[in-house]
């Protein structure tokens, strides 16, 4: 794996718009440094351009193009609400690329995403150059408004689940995973989403003896491995989600911590 | 005009500048290799180190609060042996004094740690008697002069290195604690450690932090830290390392004026990983503008 030197850039916002009715925004930033080699699964620490927010916010790199990176985020609290007000053309400080990315070595990848966990899977799908399938789940059809168009031409097959059955299969992604795994010959599963979903997917893939990588979320201050806000216990000892992760082998992590 | 100099000496340690990093906020220095310029740092103060490895507190460990943050890391660290055998040889190359922040659960442990760290790679030890997170007593040493003094004496007896005492702000009379530290033989005083605080989630009716309470740091604590540095300056003649909410050169200058001989930068490293370099440049610029050449020209010059 290539380890990048970290950069700290005063990025310029090229595009910033609401792409999902459920308060999901897309932020396209020129960071004036080549972003093409950033790995899918890596993230940045973004400083909310508003003097009042102290800590940076971790956001996954959803796409790259030349010196530009795309971030996709949902309004959660104070930080993302202030971020949503940042105007096109304004500056935003970006620290990155942080963490390790997904391991690409496999022949038949299946990506599994839930909610905003779908965002980093976009770059991953592009890295697989159309060879990956995706299983994505949201609460209802309305929340599929942003991922559907984004993934349209970058994956082979798309499986959709909604909690209420308003689109695709009814229920959670994990409920439908065993059947999808049985009917296809995937050799690796990549999952990003709510913890309970990753935990269930990890269990199912283990049962099917299929390799699986998960992308974890922890509260972060530094993003560089210094503050130890984000450490977890793993089968290989203590690890920092920001530096040793956020991507981990599913068999390495204990989900119940 | 002669050249501006930020070089200084603190408790016998020669430093390239009076800018240090605060324990627990700069890892072991390595994490900041891409951003820091170690030749502009006076010293790297590494993460709180204990005899045995510690995995720290469970659950959420940080919470952002207005102009600050709470943390309850709980002194996670690989233990003193790993520091000595694996980490210190790696970070020698920075050519920057390394100060090890140590924490014990008994007086004897402080002595043992000080003794083990009496090695070439270490410039000094800093006694953390104020970390509010560790249930095994940490807090007791720092809020009561007698036990703090026995910790200082235990460390002094066991090392040839300078012993820095890091004062807890969670006390009624900081000047009294500083005097006690001086009497016990400390070589320098660091202040402040974090202020005890908490945050509550009104939806779940639960504390935000896994440990319920945590230590407050960042801009919110700066006025308190500044006041304490000033009070301690009036009370003792020991060198002072001032810290608490320093986010830029201007903040650092306030600490120097209040009487700090050096400053340490903590939380700001998380926000701007290259902040220590910016503060260095800012100090040089400030001295130039004031037609001063030496950082010592502003130390303790508050006119009050
Ligand atoms: C590696 C990583 C990648 C992420 N990628 C994305 C992404 O691509 N898109 C997206 O929408 N979200 C992503 N998140 C979650 C995102 O960081 C939070 O939603 C965001 O920080 C919320 O900030 P806030 O101020 O709006 O919320 P608040 O709740 O007000 O934030 C308070 C504090 O908690 C932290 N926090 C809150 N929720 C989370 C969370 N889920 N994970 C980590 N810290 C949190 C904040 O950073 C802040 O320090 C990612 C998190 C991590 C760790
Ligand atoms: C995440 C974090 C971890 C810390 N760990 C330690 C520690 O191990 N030992 C210690 O003496 N102080 C520790 N501190 C306190 C800092 O060294 C410093 O005294 C305090 O944060 C005030 O400075 P600041 O406002 O610039 O951060 C820690 C602070 C933070 C934010
Ligand atoms: S966020 Fe600081 S160590 Fe991971």
C-alpha cells in the first residue's frame, strides 16, 4: 500500500449542493494537489469554515478527479449544519488523505452500504472499473435519491433494500445478503454503514468464508494517530481507527466493545 | 540590528525555542512529521506514560464543547518499557529534547518511572499529578499539597534529570500548590492540565463521555490558565511552562507576558497540525515589530 504524505490544503469549493432530500450534500473541492492516487476508504479532516467550530470533521473521500475531491455528507449537528452554508468559491481547510484504504485484491467484489456509508463505496466502485456489484440499503425510496444516480454507470449489478419496502427488497441489507452471496460467486465483501449492519454482514461473510472489510467510525480529534480518541481493541491488539483504519479486516475487530 | 533569537534554556535543558508540545496532544512526535519542524520546537512532551501498558477508558472519549473539548482518554499508552525500547530510539532523530510525562498510581511508581527514564534519550520527566481521568488515584496527588510533594520527592530521588511538576487547575489555591512544589524540589512547573468537566446528551439523558467526566482543554480554558500562570509567577521563582488554550502566537505572547518561560501547545495541534511552526514565525515577527531581539525581553513583563 502506498502511504501518502499528508497534506494540509486551503481547498476551494467548486461545487456544493444538496443532492438528497434527506439533507445530504455533495461538496466538490479543489485541493491543489494531485488526488488521483488517494485510496478508496481514506478520509479527510475538514475544518468547518466558521470560526466557532473547534475540531475538524472526518469525512470519507467519495470521489477524486485530478486535484479535486468529492465529499458527501449528511446534516447531523452543529458542524455539518454550518458546513452546509459554505459558499462555492470559498475556502475550506482539508487535512488528508488519512487512514488506510480498502484492499483491492479480489476478482468478484460486492460492496454493501447503508445510509451515508454508501459514500466511500463510490470511489471504491470506480477503482473496480465497473466490475463490482453493490447492495445498498436506506430507510425508504426517497432516501435512494442520491445514491442511485451516482452509482448508475459505475457498478455491474445493483441490489436495493429499503426498510419499508418502498423500493427494491423490503428489509435490511443484511437480511438479503445470504441469498445474494449464495447466488453469486463473490470473493470479497466491502461494507460501510451503521455498526449493527457491519456487524451482521461480518458474521454472514464469515459463515460463507468470504473475505470482508469494514469501515469503522469513531469520534476523532487529530485524525493523525496522536490523541487516542479513536482507539479500539482488535485481535491484533490496540489499533487507531484514524491511522490503522478506518478500514479493517472484519475478522480483526470486536463489534461489541 | 542583531538577530532575533527564540533560543532558551529551561531547567538546564537547551531549547531551540520556548515552544513545546503538550502531553497527549502530539503523540510521540512521529504523528506530526509531515507538519512540524522539529528545529523550531523547544521540546516534545510525549503522551502520559505508566509502568504497565494501559488501554484507557471505554466508550466515547472526546466531546466538543463551546470553544473547547472534553477528553477522557484515560492514559492509554504502551507502557514505559515500550517507550524506552522501541519509541525513544525512533524519535531520537528529531534532535529535539524529549520530555516524558509520567503517571503513577502510588508514590513509589513515580520514583520507579523516573528511575527507568533516567536515560540519554530523555531530557526530563514531567509528573502528571492532575490527570482527572484515572480512577486509581491520579487526582489525589495533584489536589493536595502533601501527596504532591511526596511524588516530587520520589521522582527527584530517583533521577538525575530535571523534574517538572504539572499542576492541576482543579484546586482552590494554585499559588499554594506551586509553593509546595518548589519546596519539594521541583525544577520547573507546567500548568495547566485540563479542567474537570462534563457534557450531557439531552435526548438519551446520558453523559456524552464514556467516563462521565473528562478534562476540558482548548480556547475555553485560556483565561483560567493565564490567570493561574500569573499567580504562580508571583508565588515562586521556578521556571514556568504555560499552557491552556494556546491557538496562535498572540495567545502564546499573553502567556509570556504573564510570566511563562516557555509555552506548550495542546489542543491546537488537532486543529492545525502545523500550528507550532506558525507560532514560531509569529513570535519572531512580533519581536521584530517591537524592536526586540530576545524572547526573554517579554517574559513576565506584564504591567499590572
Ligand atoms: C472515518 C470517518 C468517515 C466518515 N465519513 C463520512 C461521510 O463520508 N459522510 C458523512 O456524512 N459522515 C461521515 N462520517 C461521520 C461524520 O464525521 C459525522 O457525521 C460528523 O462529524 C458530524 O458532525 P456534526 O458537527 O454535524 O455533528 P455533532 O453530533 O454536532 O458532532 C459532535 C462531535 O461528534 C463527532 N461525531 C458525530 N457523529 C460522528 C460520527 N458518526 N462519526 C465520528 N464522529 C462523529 C463530530 O465530529 C464532532 O466532534 C465519517 C466519520 C468517520 C470517523
Ligand atoms: C486528548 C488529550 C490528551 C491529554 N493527555 C495528557 C496526558 O497524558 N498527560 C498530561 O499531563 N496531560 C494531558 N493532556 C493535557 C494537555 O497536555 C494540556 O495540559 C491541556 O490540554 C491544556 O492545554 P490545551 O488547552 O492547549 O490543550 C491531554 C489533553 C488532551 C486534549
Ligand atoms: S483521532 Fe486522534 S488518534 Fe485517532
